[in-house]
């Protein structure tokens, strides 16, 4: 069985500066903590009308963490966890 298509994606973000809505913290910067996220996906065409696929998102179990102007000023910590999807697609 040969897989038709496989891919791996890795993202690294290092202190990306962005601003939070003015309703939350007026005119204050928000920094995204440096992080690495690793994703994987593959698919196999069973026939010209059906294929199966698998996706694994956030294999490194990365946590999304933002801070304010100072290092000890945590604004948001979100742990999405890992996500796995296995499915079948049909084409008409």
C-alpha cells in the first residue's frame, strides 16, 4: 500500500508582537510566547471516488501563552491538547 500524499508541518513562533482589543487592555502590547507546533497528515486513494485520511494536530502538545508588557504579566494560557482525525472522503 503506497500513500498518495503525506505531509508534515512544523511551525515556530518567537515573540510575535500583536495588540489585544482595546476593550481588554487599552494601548498595551501583547506578546505570544515562543512555541513550536508539529502537525502531520496523510491520505490514501482507495479508488477514484473514495480516499481515507489521517491528521494529527499539535503532536508536541504545545500550549498557547500570551503575556503583557512584562514577563510575569500572563494574559492568556490555552491548552488545546493534541487532536487526531481519521476519516473517509467520497467524490461524486
